[in-house]
């Protein structure tokens, strides 16, 4: 049983970069949980890379372009709790 019931995630948009050769957190496990999340999700494959890539290679133009594309500016209704 997972520590967190990810189906309770309903408001926060989430982007997942999954390395196709990751042996620490295999893509197949991520793909088991991502569909359970109730909020908007995006999954992006990092083809041919493993877990270490996120430490050594996640500074490429490809990664940064995809990361920036996933960022969302909240609207005032979403940030009203902060005021």
C-alpha cells in the first residue's frame, strides 16, 4: 500500500519526467500512479536515460524548455488563500 493516496491530489497540476531506463524509479511504476491523480497531469519521457540523468543531465535545453512549458501561473482565485 502506498504511503500517500495519490487519488486525493485534485487541485495541483503536476508534470512528471520519467526516464525510460530508470532502475531506481522505473517508468512502469510511475505510470501505475500518474493516472490515479485527479488533477491535471503531464508525463514526459526522457528517452534512453536512467535515474542518474536527473542529477547529471537535467540541465539541457530540451529539459529546460519542457520544464518551463509546464509551469503555470495561478490565477487570483487560486491564490486567494495567501492573502
